[in-house]
C-alpha cells in the first residue's frame, strides 16, 4: 500500500507542477500582451507548458496501468496460493479421516477378539 500511496503523491506533485508551469506561461502571456514583439516567445512558452502537461498526463496514465497490472498479478498469485492451500488441506483431512477409520476398525477388531476369548 505504501508503494501505491507514494505513486499517488508522485502523481499529485507532477500534476501540481504541470499546473504551475501553465500558470507561469499564462502570466508571461499576460505580461507580454502589451507588446507584439514577444508574441512568438509567449506562444512557445504556452506550447512548451502544454507539452509538459501532456507528458505528465501520459506518464501518470502509464504508472496507473503498471499499478493495475501489478495488483492483478498479486490477486492471481494469491488466488493460486489459496487454491493450492485448500487442496493440501483437503488431502490432509482425507488422510486423517482414513487414519481414523483404520484406527476404529483396528479397535473394533481387537474388541471382537477380546470378546471371543472369554
């Protein structure tokens, strides 16, 4: 669970970083709005911010998929282990029942043998 929490915090930090970059780019656009000389630079900054946001989103999506895959694998492994444990427990119970029946039969045979001796 700590790995999942760490990933969530990492995603949160990246999202905040992306929003901060966009806010800085928008602020730069507003400051430079008075002059047309910086228009290309502002557009480049906005494009760069948008690209960083897209990359952060893609990375977050990839991390989410990896976490989902890991969780699914752990579920499958846990299910297999549980099934193996149940099969082993069933075998042990069957063996214990057979042993009990053998002991009961042996005790009955001994009792019958002792009763015939009188």
